[in-house]
């Protein structure tokens, strides 16, 4: 047998094993609750399959969506009860959701949307789906790390990403839009880091389809679309018409949904009755500080390894030309995303463990931070190793607590966990 074929096959099966192992860990380290933001992606498949279309009014999910979530779910004469949330996440997970609901039916679990037991089945399948997406993302993070740093250090970083970051305590716990955006941005990053030659047409189409679909998952993710498309143009040259059209077609389902249901291209987010955009300079600066350093929602508090990204700017000149451009462009994207988040009065993302809005690029943050750490370590090996170890121990303890805190026997710890879910 061809040695190259053997290595390729072995790599494939190792990745399959890694995927199932990571998914198992994420399912094991699970929470006991979900929130209204994540319900739609895990409800639409059974609802449509059972003949109710997109009207969620018959769903038995444990709460009255119309009464308890009036800002985010409302009833329309034509479409029934719908949520303001983008349709992209539901489309992204639909194949996996369809498989899991079919499996649940075969196993005798309650799958009827009108059954009181439906809420528990839906909750379990949402956790399984989110864990699978987070596991795939972790594989792409590792592959991106291997493209820029040594294998041993890449394993350390991805291990920290797996159990010492918001990937565990937030993204793997439910079908947030950020879970989907983080998967797509991590895939796009690996695409750029792994190929030096101009990609084949099929790869280009896949790349731009992912860029377009970012808008479908979350409209504000268009920030990432713009930067990834710009990097592609700079690194590989002008994209083909086919590639550009693939981005348009990938965004089209969301545009059709938004205009049909809400009458606006931005969908429910353009019609929501709560304030989601504020440009007051003083408030903007205050929110900026809170997004990074808040004790309950700060990015650097819950994912402290990402603080190393600040040093990457000073080491950018040491990177080879192509990598340097990618890194600088993505640093700018991170700053733009941070600035955009700070315009939202609900910058904290509501109920959840940690900085939800900033986790949509968590994989990118970890890869960029790893590049910075690797350069600092060359100059200060002992100090860097000690600092990284302390940060890793703290991060693992905090995020494991975030994942399982609601299931602990100590009422004091459960109460602490509940307080940390709020801003």
C-alpha cells in the first residue's frame, strides 16, 4: 500500500477518534439548563417534520415563550409564533438534528412537540448537537495551530482550549449563534493557514460559501466575512465570479427568511423592541472595558490566555510575509468586532457563563494568542512556562465550574454559579 495513503487513512481515523472523544467529554461536562436564545435551532426540525411548519406555538419547552420572552418571540397572523433569531444556525445544524431526532425516535424517546416530555428530549439533543459542533471546531483549531507552532505546544494550547475556555463552559452547552460562527471562523482560518497555492475551484467555493453563511448565522458576523474575503484577495488574488456567487447564495436563505418573516434584510434584530445599538462615546468606552475585564463577563477574565494576543502586534515583524498579513488582518477584525460589541447596551449577551458575544472568534483568538506566546517563550522560556501554567490551571478550574456548576451538591457553589450567569 502507498505510504502516503496509509498516513492519510491513519490521520483520518485519528481525527474521528478525537472527535468522538472530545464530544464525549463535552457531553459529560454538561450543564442542566438552556435559554430561550438557543431554542430555535433545536426545535425547528421536529416542528416542521410533525407538520407545524415554523409556528412554534405548540411547542412544550417548559416556558411560555409568548409570555416569558415577549421581546424575542412573538405571534404573527401569517406565520404564527416565531423568534427574532437568525435562521442560519437552524440550517447549519439541521442535518445533525435530523439524525439525532430520528435516533431518538428509534430509541423510544418522546419526540412529539406537544408532549410534556418533549422539553427534556429537546434539551438532551441540543446538548449533543452543540458538543459535536464544538468538537469539530476544536479539530480545526488544532490544525491551525499545527500550521504555525510546534506540535507539542499546539497540543498544550488546544487542550487548554478544550477544557479551559468558553468552548467548554458556553459554546458546547447550547446552540448559540456564537457556536456556529466560531466553527466557521475557525474553518476559514485553517483554510488560509494551510494552503500556499491558489486553491482549487471547489475549495474556493467552499471558502466563500462559509463567508456568506456567516451572515445567515448572525448578521453582525459580516465583520468576519469582510476581513476573510480581503485576506483571500490579498493572498490568492481576485476571487472568481463563481466564488463570489457562492457567498451570495449562502447568504440568500437568511435574506429570504428575514424579508419574508420580518420585512427587513437584517431580520428580527432590526425589529426588536429593546435597544441594541448606542453610539454614546462615554457609554461605548465603559462597555469596552467591561467586555474585556468585567468580573462576570470579561473576555480576559474567562479566557485569560487570549490576553497574550495584545503582544502579537509587537512580534508581527518576525513573521514571514504571508502569515504577517493574515495575522494583522485578523487582529484588525478582532478590534472591529470588539468595537461593534461595545455599541450594544446588552454587550454581555444576557444569561450565560462568560463573554458570549466575544466567543464567536474564540478559535481565532487562541491561535493568534498561541503565536504570540511561542515568540515570547523563545526569549523568556521559564517565565512564560510558569505564567502559562498558572493561567491554564485557573482557566480549567473556572470553565469546568462554568460547565458543571449547576449540578454540584453544594448549594453555595450552585448559587455562585447562578450569580455568575448574569452580568
